[in-house]
C-alpha cells in the first residue's frame, strides 16, 4: 500500500471527496512511491467555504497576529529542514545538496520576509488642500488562489502563499501534482502551530481539473500562477472576463550576454551554474549564451571543460551536481530538442544523451548539453526546452547581441557580463527582460517587483552588489 497524501482543508488532512488518486513517481528511480489526491471542483468548493469562514477573523487578527503565526511556521520548517530537503529531493529528482542549501532555506526566507514586511507596511497620504486629505488604504481582498510549479516546489509555493497570508487573505493553494510532498508536509506543520482552520487550504490534483476549478470559482478573487506559457494563457482567458486579479510568471528563453571585459573566472563559474542548476529546470536559467567574438574560442573551450566536470548521478550523493529531470515524458521532450538542434545544423560539444547512473538505472537523467553553430532564430533558440541544454553563439557588436537577445517572444530574465558601466546602462535599458542580472545570477530582493542586480569592481578590486529595480511587462 503506497502512502496516500491528503488534502488540507479547514485545518484537517482529508481524502479527496471522490476518493480518487494519482500515481506519484520518484524521478531518480522511476518508482511509484505515493498517491496524490485527484481532487475536483467539489473539493475546491469545500475549501473555499472554509476560507470564507476563516477570512474575517484572519483579517481582523491584524499584522502582528498574522506575523506571529507565520514566524512560528518558519521556525518549525527550519527545525525540519533536513526532512523537507530529503522529501524535495526524492519528489523532484534534484540533488539533495541543492534542496538543502537553496530550496528549503529560501522557502523559510520567503515566510520570514513577508511575516516581518507586513509589520512595516506604509501608505501614501496627500494633503490636497486645507479641506481635504487623500490617503491609500490597502486591505485584503478575501480568498485567493495560488498555483505553483514542480521545478522549485516549496520555494515557489511559499513565495506565493506567504505574501497573501501576511496581507490578511485566506488561500486556496495547489502544488504541482508531480511534486506534492513538501506542500503536504507543510500542512502538517500548519496543524502543529495551530494555524486557524481555513486560513490556508492545500488541494492536490491535476491542473485541468482542480486547477481550473480554482481559477473559475467565483469566490476566489485573485489568482497567482507560475508555470507554462500555454497554461497561463488558459488561466488568463478564464480570469479576464470576470476581472479577477491575476499574476502570471510564465516561460523563459533567457539570454546571457558575455563581453570580453568581463571578470572572466567569476563569469565562467557563474555561467555554468546559471545554465545547469536544478538540471536547467528553472525559468530563470540562461539557455542562450552570447559571447563577444574575441572571447568566444577561449570561453567555448573552458566552458565545455567545466561542464564535463559536472557529475550526473544519484541525487542523494554529495558529489552529484545534476539529478534527474522531472518525468519520463520531460526527458523525451529534452532529448527531442537535442535531436532537433542537430537537424537545424547544431554541433553538440558535450552531452546530448540520456544517462543511467549506478543505482538509478530506471530514473530519468540527461547529460548537461552544450550546442553551437545554430542561427539565433531557429526553433532550438526560440522555444523553451527547460532542461540541461544551452546553446552558445558569438556576436560582434552590442547591436548584434541585443538583436539576438531580444529575438524571442519571452521577456523574463537575462544576464549581462561586463565591467563597462556605460555599456551596462545602454544594455539594461535596451534589453527586453523583466530581470537583468549584471555580473551575477539569481540574487534576489523580495522588496522589488523585478530585481536588476549589478556587481562591479571597486577601486580596491573587490566586487560589491548593487540592487536596483526594473519593471517590464513582457512581450
């Protein structure tokens, strides 16, 4: 009998009303190891009723009261960090070392940040005349829906629910059916700390059933979704006619622009990391690497050499740097794009094949793959692969680099490597990307809508970060 994950509704862990379940497989071994509720609209209706009952008291508890609950949740999550890291690794196939050092710590940070930020919220006041005072009053809107993806399961799950809860809303949350375990474990912690019943409800199941029911339910006033662009389009079509608040973070085909005046060693190490962290299954990974021609040959040789050092293997081994991709179907999609790249004239410099590490022969692994020789506008360079695959390409001028960088329909993230401040100003203004990291990658500041992160050498030759903000609506 496989372990049955349960929904979390009205403070209780309960089976789906229809008693139907989905199989949950461990990507590294291919084994069926748990069953996930195949929830439906009736489960959503029950959760919404619970959230609506809980909303007035949660709203009226005030910022300090809500913050106290959330800080307790962060504390017990930190206490159980190893348990959660193991669960995240098994559920998603990612290296345990990554889950331990990035996924779970950032989930804890998400909860703590918004738990304390709500204590310092401020509003604008305008003294328009002696007879009139205008001010902005920010209030929770009620019940909101949060739908998170499989690639960073608890990290992005908490990134959505934490600000909603801190602001006084009650939440109907759906983790991916492919990676449900840490959301289930979080529900157990919510019970432990005595989170009021109905404040957070966690429903498991398929996007086309329970996800669609969340999006379309009239009692849910706002939707936050991170995932595929096609699914985001469907959600927008549901939400727009009824004027629900909507936040979508969708796909990416992110460029990395490398100029010859970069801090080379830092650039090289970071570009390997930005290409292949989490098997390339992060929407912020750089998948199109554009290199100034005078540096191209040196970069190609060194980059391939460093990539070949990356160990693909059992996620539980400390030496593993790339674990399994999320599913057999996703593995085939990635391998299909590698075959397409060759058809389009690309040359594989390293990788390109499925692998079967010792002890994980039935898992879904792909070698880190580097491809060159492709035109900027081919399908491989235009479509999101979402795996351990990058292309490299030389450019001659800033104008050419920007042409390549801005050629895709995505506008999510980018990375720029240069020590020229004037060039930085020109490119960060011209590049069509909501996130621009300069001389770094994956630095974040939760106070900004989109971080523009810069790292420059001081006169003492030491680097320092400067976080600015750039807002971009996308293409």
